[in-house]
C-alpha cells in the first residue's frame, strides 16, 4: 500500500513537541483502517528511518499514531524535514 495513503498529516501541539524532545516520538494522523505494521512500514519508507514502537489511539479528529524512533534517528531531524519547525 502507498505510504501516502496511510499517513494523512503530522499532528503538532505543545504536548507532542514535549514528547518529541523527551521520548524521541512524533504523532501523526493516519487512515482509520490502517494497523500498526502498515503505519510502521509507511513511516520507515517515507522518511528512511527505523521505528522502535507505534502506539495508536482513536480521537475525535481521527486515528492518531505515536511513533517512537530508534535512538540513532532523532525525531527533531524528521520534524525538520517535514516542516514542523
């Protein structure tokens, strides 16, 4: 499946920015029908990184994926590439 069909957009709030610094994580709004394995593969393919963990939750505005990167990859670097800053 196309990674751009799974990942809709990054979700940026003050809380997610703190999580990015503390836990090396980013949050994305994803397609509601996608599973953790599809999300992991899509992020790895889109940004050429390795993922340690994917947690999901359903919110009012859709399904959110909290993606934790492996220590050798920094969430700040990925955030810079996608234009969060």
